[in-house]
C-alpha cells in the first residue's frame, strides 16, 4: 500500500512563483517515489485570509481522516494558527516554510508582529517543519526558538539546462522575480539609471499581480529615469528557457530570500550573476560565478554591473565559473527524498 500524504496549498498551484514551483515539483517527485499525494486546495487570500477563507480551511482539514499526514504550505499555515492548533491533535501536521511571513518587505509593525505571533503558534502545532535552505533553518531557530532537530532542510532541485551563449550585443541583463518590494527591482532601476551611458538591455520577467501598486510604482520609476526603451517588463512567463538562453547576465538585488530558486536556475544556464550579499544567496552563488554586493545599495549594484559590462574578461571568467557550478547543483529527486525520509519517520 502506497504511503499517503495530503498537501494543503493556498491559491492557484499553477502560479508562476518559486514557492509554487517548489510545491509542484515536490508533488511530482513524491509521486514518483510511490507516495499517494492528495492536493487540498485552500483559498487564495492567504497570508491575509478573511473569515470565509479560514472557515473553508477549517472545513478542508476537517474532511481529512484522523491521523492522516498533512503537509501545509507556510503561506497559509503561518496565517491560520487557530485552525492549525485545533487540528494538531487529530492530524499529523507538517509545515513547509518557504520563508517567515513576517520578513516580507514593506510590512508595517502591527502586521509584522501579528505574523510573528501567528506563525510561532502554527509552527508549534506542527510535528515537524520543512525549509528550503540551511539559512532558513537558522532563521526559524532564531526567530521562534525552534530546535534545529525539528527542522528538515530540503533544498530545491534544478533541472539540467543548455548553457546560454552569452554573446549578446548589447548584453542582455535578466531579472526573474515577481514585481514585489522584496525583490529589489527599485534598486536595480536606480543602478541602471547610473549606467545609462553604457550599452545594455534589461528584461524584468515576473508577474505584476501580487502587488499591483508596487508594480505601478516600478513602471513610473522606469519612466522617470527615461529607461522605458531599455527595460522591458515582460510579465510572467510559464516557460523561462528562452529568457535564460537569451541573457548574458542574471541580476537580482533581492532584499530577502528563503532560498532563491532563480539563482540556481541562472547557474544551470551558465549565466554570471550579480546579486545581494545575503544568506542564502551566498550559499548558492560561489565567488567564481558572480559578484555579490551589499543589500539595499544601488551604488554598489551599479558598480558591480559596470564591471561586468565593461570587463569582458571578468564576465567570461564568471560565465565559466557558473557553468562549472551547474554540474554540482542539487536535483529534484534529492529534494523529494529528503522530505519523504522525514514523512516516513513521522508515520512510523
């Protein structure tokens, strides 16, 4: 008999974000390992659920048999602490925490405090926790006092990919991220405005529906800098292969990441990287493959991009470093194996 898992996920599982991509691949790989995975859809309002969304989540969990193993995506779990606590004795809840909700950029203090309290309660109601990086494990231990032994790291996998030619004239700068404050597009626009005298084109690939107000702010910022002919906002893309293969440099000055799957994707295509010097980016991008700069520093970002654009020898060296790094990237079967091992321990 196949082991059974219920996986509670808010919103549209087909959404084009790293978190949802992780969920989709984890489901597929667990099924390949012989698990019977049942997706339990939750409302799309998380992590800001209304009363109806919480009632629906309660009903969805109530429909699951006693003692069942239930993995809950942290986008929902951290915002439904009361529901999680109510079901924690009846169900074997496991949290999948992509990153703490309270660390999303742009939150006011009341919201941040609410998320810290809610997520702490929800995580304490879970039998175990899955995170996507060692940095996230350390962060949960620091924020919530959770013993590291309760936290399993299941690093996202990466599919092998054909290397980009990296011969663009002018060079193409690729940024893959939803248009949200945390991703740092505003810093990148400021940096590119400092480099308007150089030859380059930039493509910002990512959905604008997660924070429409911020997306409009970015459009106005591009217009104000006079870069509307050089920065293209493509919207979301289901298939990113052409974007990666057509790029010369990958850049993302993110303010915070639970992991940062786009960095491993960029390495898999052999792209040199310019990014923020924060964990877990420092765990992913080796110095041989990219330039990391202090977070929240558009001048340092501009300087690194200028070096990459002007010094073709440096760029070629980092491109080769990225290609060599691609050989050692984690694979998705390894991700699923780590999660499956934890789940099997819980049901024993």
